[in-house]
């Protein structure tokens, strides 16, 4: 009985470590291209916190909006037929 419980705990621990290893080996660009998370995100936050924080920062910068121009700012300029926005 005790041996069975210990073997079961060992098996569950091995599966968890393998899942965590699988999720932590993916490139950062592939890890965070969706807003998913779930079980994989929890493992990633534990096993690879720097990658998790990098993904959060990338999402934060992606969602940032450009500042609106003030009423006295000069209009946008044209460079060789292209509009240049001064931000």
C-alpha cells in the first residue's frame, strides 16, 4: 500500500516536471503569442519567471497607445511622399 502511494507520487511528480520542462523550452516569441495562459502559464511563471515577466512587459508595450497631439503642435510632415508622425 505504501509502496503504491509512493510510486504514484513519484509518477505524478515526474509528469509535472516533464510538462514544466516542455513549456519552459519554447522560445519566448512562441510562448506568448496568444493571451492564453492557463495551466502552461502557471508552470511558466514558476519555472521561467524571466520569460514570463518579458511576456507581460511585451504585452504592456503592445497595448500602449500613442499620445494625442496637443492643440499647439505642428501638423505631421511629409518625407518623400510618406507621412511622418512626430510622436
